[in-house]
């Protein structure tokens, strides 16, 4: 996987220039903080490896952001036949259309996915680092179930914001904020009680999650209070979990990783 990462992320090809110009790529895989960049690069490595199963198929990247994942996947020999990148942020969507020129890839607003032309149209759906921000998460899970073919696979990644990984992440975030790297100066702080509840969190919501833009058209959560086990249980309403993969180092397992990947199959009605 390491050699594949180097080939994708450091090759001197036109696609790399386009990737570097992405809003999130600049803050993540090309972050000036080496630990932050390494963690995000490993996350994308795992995502690309998991998505190789979709070679020659049709996929949806739900919440595609700046299109980094699709661009990296299209740089491999195992690329899907076609893809749709769906995004809420109109600026990001239009930027992807202008900056990325990937064969058989188009970018559409998420609202378009509720149309009949998208129902059961995708062999695979990838949803990377999105659901932790969603307020109406069950509604989104239902949408992902609806657009997936009956024999399709959904791949979801979310951050681990509980247990010992939370303490490590907060330490790195504070160090990055002190150095003026990234957007960590505005990271939501925890009280001592919230730290304790988060470190010893189980499979139920453990602290109240703040909601931003409450009265706007897109209310959202930040990472604070997110519990991957709660999401896992909500996914099982509609999906059967086949595999759970940790990153940046898979051998760490879910309890000690910084990100978790769920590979799930669609349950029948």
C-alpha cells in the first residue's frame, strides 16, 4: 500500500497539480504539519484500496468535497467505469467541475440524488468523513440505501473522537493551532467532564453535540462528541456490516485508530 501511495501522491503528473489546488487537500494531505498530512494520506490510501473492488463499475462519492478521493482513485489502474461526485457546497461542486477533468466523472448537487434517475443506480457508494457532520443522519443513511443497487456496497469512513485517540488528536490540534497550521484555532474545546465521558464512551451518545447554523439551510456538527459506535449501530438499520477497517494503521484496530472504515451491504426491504 505504501508504494501505491507514493505513486499516487508524488508522481509528477498533471492530475497532481489539480489535486494540490483542492481546498481540503491543501489542509489535509498536503498540510504543513507532517503528522496531520501523514494521517490523512493514510486515510486516502485505505479508501483507494477499499474502492478497488469497484473496478469497471459505477460509483457515487457522497459528499465529495474538493474531489480529492475521486482524483486519486482515477489515477489508479483499478478505476471504476464512471462516477458521480455529489456535494452540498455549490462552490466546491463548481470548483471540481472546473479544476478536475476526470473521464466519465461528473459532479452534481446532493439534492439531485433524490430523483428517480439515481435510485438503485450505483454498484458502490463511498462516503468519506461526512456523516460525523450530519445532523439528520438517518435521512442520509436512507438516501445512501436508496441509490445503491441491491447487491451494492457502501464504504463509509468517519473519525474516531472517543477513547485514547481523542486525547492524541486534541494534543495534535492544539499544537497545530499554536503553530498557526490549518483551521485548528477554532476547534471546539472540551471540559474535563467531557473528556472523561469521551474517553470512556460506550455505544450510546455520551455528551451533547453542538449544532452550528441551526436556523440556516445546512445545520451541521463539528467533530466534538462524535461516537463512531453510535453511527455503526445506526448503519445496521439499513445495512449489514461486512468489515471494519482502521486507519492510519489497520493493525491498531477500531479502539486505537484515528479513523474507522465500515464496508457494508444493503439489507433488503
